[in-house]
C-alpha cells in the first residue's frame, strides 16, 4: 500500500478528493447563488420594492430589457442597470409587460 501512495499515483489519490471537495464547497454554491440572482432579476416587475447594491431602497416604476427605473424618493426616479438590484423586498407586480409603458 505504501508503494502506491509514494509515487505519482499517491499524489493523484490525494489531489482528486481535494478538487471534488473544493467544487462542492466553493464553486457549486456560488453557481447556484448566481442562478437565483439571475432569476430574481428577470422576475422584477413594476411595483416591486427593491434594494440596490449601494443600499438604496426604492420602488420599481418601469422595467426595460437591461434597465429599470426606480423611484428612490417621491418624484425622484433613477435609471439603474437591473443586475445592480441586490434584493427584491416586496413583490407587488402590476403589469406583465412593462416595456411598452
């Protein structure tokens, strides 16, 4: 048994489980988190309360392809890139298709 673990095969025996462990502890959870964030961004509708990546909280007033109009104060609308939306706090969607609004 010691002869097998002494050569290049021994290195292989220890490296492969480390790579598998690294995948399941680091890479896979990050991929799943990215998928959940992408699905959340695609589901943003007018009327949703969102948190932006800089910490601002606002209400979505218009949704386009890659951008959204967010009201951060009464009468103050900012145009943001949808990927900068960190969280959707309250889902109260109004319309199914906001691109024409």
